[in-house]
């Protein structure tokens, strides 16, 4: 058996590249095996020819959600600081690292690829040990994510997470080592998520009103999971200055819930004949809407989360819940409103992160129940928006 390359061998202390060094040595992966997939499912996962029938775009989307959540949870287990968790979790699931994993698992060797993409992969592979200074073609990351998505649909979360933990076991300490060297060069902040431009906000707000009592009452366990006397501090953008690691876990967790609820509401999304580019685009729009600062900010306002803001914060409020029919945040405009949304959304994310890490089983049940009506409504809105857009395009063609 080949001897595994040391995480830090042949590397000066200033390189900060132990993760790529480990990834690019084939002997470290010679004993790794991919989970079995039925031939038809495997062929679907490895069909990366864009715009072709039965391509893997939808599986790639699902796999992206699974990998992001898995990496955030693995980073949470080893974190020394919130910044450490953010850096390691995000590094482990970026396209550069996923592409190197796809290459080492030789997914491209039996994949259906456009000739130009295949030539890119072969050219990149020919660089040998100098590959670590060059980014792999994105198609390699897409193949790995699609394979993960297929494994998840075939075997479920626990099986997939256990497999990914085994794959990433040597990579987590390597990424941590790089973080210690590069912490000054890579400051991290959570980026606010935006609502899709054509999304019907008024329709979603109208849907929320009759659900408000349920949403507030059923979120009590989530808020109780917060540490006692917790106060939240913010950067000017509305991003959290504390508990940003909890919000990061929750961001990927919410995206994962939205994805699994969507697949449950519309099983045809995961079927091979339809699971392609159009379905992936649909899932992206739904995820962007339900996971946005705009929607989570409204939900956070309903829960009275401004009472958890630092008393010195200008948006701090003493009341735990609001009886207003419409959020007070509508009084703000432009950037000021965006910050108000972001503050409430990020505190809600942090609370969900705390809840999940304390009780993942009940948190998963809660998340499926709490977000289901929101995802269902988002499906309807996106479908209606798409229908109207098609009508508009039809009129343009005939006029």
C-alpha cells in the first residue's frame, strides 16, 4: 500500500497550501472508493453535457446543498473560533477543492462531457505537481456535486454524511492548518442574500399573515436554544459580529431543508428525464427566495428578534413579538431597510444554528414543518412568474 503524503510535507510554513498538496497526491486517494450507484443513476450523475437530455444539473444543485451543509457541520466540530469555522467550512466546499476531489475520483473518465471541457480537464491534469497553483475546470466540481446528489437521493442524509466525513477526514486538519497561516489575508463576513428580482413579494406577505400565529408559537423551542441573556452585535451591513458560525451552519441547513421539501412537494424534480437545467434553475429561484434576508427578516420581525439586539443598537426593541399587521421595517427605505432585514434574518439563522447543534433530530423535524408552507408558496409564485414570463415572450414574438 502506498504511503500517504504528510499534510505538511515539502512545504514551507508560509505556503498555506497543505490542503491542495494533500489533494493532488494520487496515493492519498488510491484506497478511496465511491459509493455504489445503480448504472442508470450513475450515468445520470455523470452526464455533464449542458443542455442535453437527462443532464446532471439538478443532481448538481442537490449535491451542492448536501456538500455545503456537511462541510459546515464538519468545520463546526473542530472550530477554535467562529472565523475558523467559516474559513474551513467554506474552503472545503469551494469549486477548487471539489474539482480536485472530482479529479482524484476519476469521475471525468466515464463522464459525458463536451469535447472542449474534456480537453480542459486533460490539459489541467497534465500539469502534474504544479496543478496546485492552477484552478481545476469547474466541470470537475460539478461532477463531484452531482455524484453526491445522486448518493443522497439513493441512500439518504446519514449515509451520505458518513461517506463525506470519511472523504474529508484528512482534509479538515489540512484546511485548519492553512487557516492558521492565512487568517490575516482572508477576513470573512457573511454576505446578505437577495430576493430574486421577479419574485412576487406581495403574494408571499399575504400568504404569511394567516400563518403568523403558528410561525411564532412553533419557533419557541428554537429561541429557547439560544444561550441565556444572548445579545447580538452587528457590522454596519447587518452581518453578525458574534455567532456568525451558527448563522453559517443555519444558512446551509435552511438551503438543505428547502431542497428536500421541494423534492418532496414535486418528486418529478429528481426523476432522470426531467432533472436537468430547467429544474435546477427552478430550485435556485425557490431557495434564493425562501432563504433570503428579505423573507427571513420578516419572519425574524414576527418573532420579535430585535429584543435580542444589543441594547445599544438603534434597532433594539424590548417587545418579544409584534402585533403589527405589517412589519415596521417597511418604514425604512433602501440600504437602511436592507440592513434591518439582514439583522433580523441573521439572528434567526443564529438561533436555528444553535437549535440544530443542540438537538439535530428535533431541529430537522421542526425545519421541515416550519418552512414547508413557505417553500410551497414559493413554488407557486415561481411557477406563476415563469408562466407570465412565457406569455410575455409569446406576445413579443407575435407582435
